[in-house]
């Protein structure tokens, strides 16, 4: 007599031990650094309280060191700003804001510290004052630091839906953007030609219409601008800007460019993005231009922000002008005159903000 028990498939289950962490950060600006240097060793100035991982924290800034050992240094400490019955385990890292990566930095190399009620850990010798004063980090008598924090949650066990299976197939990352970029470059199947200045560009109507409602209206709707030969004239745009615009439409990314040309190209592409209702491209250009704001470029960038309704970029410009040093530098250029002519409403808004 045969037994079916030996042929039955074994049952399986799966659970996981989860050791996760709540992450966050706090940015602290020391504005008027020189006026804090007279603070005696051992005395601190604290930040406002902030919350990460369900706990309240603050940063203590010692302008002349936490103890006599760290005198002449700037000390920074992260403090747990509340009473707790059980120590909070966390990792943290201090760094200057211009050293922070765009993505969330890893705290894997940082020690896990136990924070008791109103206790702290930090860097007693974060940087020598004399080194800070010679560095790029100190601008207009101010510097900015960022404290990244990972608060460790309690270990827990979770049941998982099914047991792991062996992976036999590895799925590569999407390379659609490369294929579409090749399609643009070769021009295979192109059904429309754009004439920009003295250059021509072949493209695909369906691709442009799918990406831009403005192109959709122009190429397929009542606003159709192409003639029988399928040639569309693009006015008020340089050829190299239109080429970069097409590259973004097909690949959702920008072509490689050096830092010298990035600022100017971002200005031109912002105008083009607004013209063709490419919101993501417009935000990318805003983000890049926020990093290009200085006394000589402020007026042009602020005018662009106002004319093309770039609220984030406009705030960045006003933030730059909130510094008396920066405002004086801008007034030394012909930028205010340009703004008064091109965007008089911005001048009125600026005066109102400076007067508050």
C-alpha cells in the first residue's frame, strides 16, 4: 500500500526580525558668527527644538568649545530634549550644509549612542575657529550645519506572507530612455521637422504630443502650425536650447554640460519648459538656478522667476537679498535698474519685505 504522505509538498512559513530606524535631519544656521565668538568656553547657544523618530531634540552650539580641552574649537552636540523612562538609541552626524550629498547620507559608520533624559552626544572639536574663518563654509559672517539623525526603533518580529523563493531570473533596470534617445538621434520614423534659426531637427509627433499638451495642440489640434511639408518654425529660441529640450522630451533627462554653460542653459530651458508646459523640466531648472544665485545673476534670475511663476526660485532670490551684505552687492550692480524696468512689481514686493 502506497503512502501519499511521502509525496506531499512540505508546508513553509516565513518571519522576519525587523531592526529599522526613523530618519530625519535638522539644519542650523549660525547667522552673525562673529558676535557669538565672545561666548565663554563651556557656554552654549541652543537651537529650537525639533522632532525626529517621535522624540524631541535640540542642538547645542558652543562657540568656544565645550570644555577647556576643546577651547578654540566649535563644539556641536545633539541633545535629547525631553524626559524618557528608557534610553533612546540613535546615530547622528554633523556636517556643513555644502558638504551634504543630495541624497540621504548613510549613517552606517556612525556609532549608536544611548540618549538618556536631557543628555547629549556630539563633536567637541567639530572645527577650529581659525580654520572655519579661512574656509568656504563661512559666508557673510554665517555658516550652516546639518545634523542627520537615525533613531533606532525597538526590535520586532513580523510574519511574512510566504517563504523566499530562489531567484532564477534577474530583471535589468529600464533602458527605455536609451532607446528613445537613439530614436531621436537616428530620426527613424520621424514625421515632423522643426526649423530653429538656421538648423533643422527631425522628431516624432506622437512622442512630442504625449509629453507636452502644447505640442499636442500644435501638431494635432486646432492650433496646428505645420505646413504640408511637415516643417514647423520655432521662433524666439536658440537651436542648442531646442536640441536640449528635445533630448529631455525623449529621455526625461538633460544632456551633459559643464558648469560654465549650465547656468545659462537652465535659464533658457526654464523659459522653454514654461512655453511647452513641461512641469518637471521647469522644476529641474528652478532647482539648478537656486544654486546659481549671486549678486551678478540675481536680477536676471529673479525676473525669470517672476515672469514664469517660479515660486520656489523667487523665494530663494528673496532669501539671498535678506542678507544686508548680499543686498549691498546687488545694489552695486545695475540689477535693480533692470528689475525696475522688467518687473516693477517685484521691486515693490522687495521693498515691502525689507521693510518688515
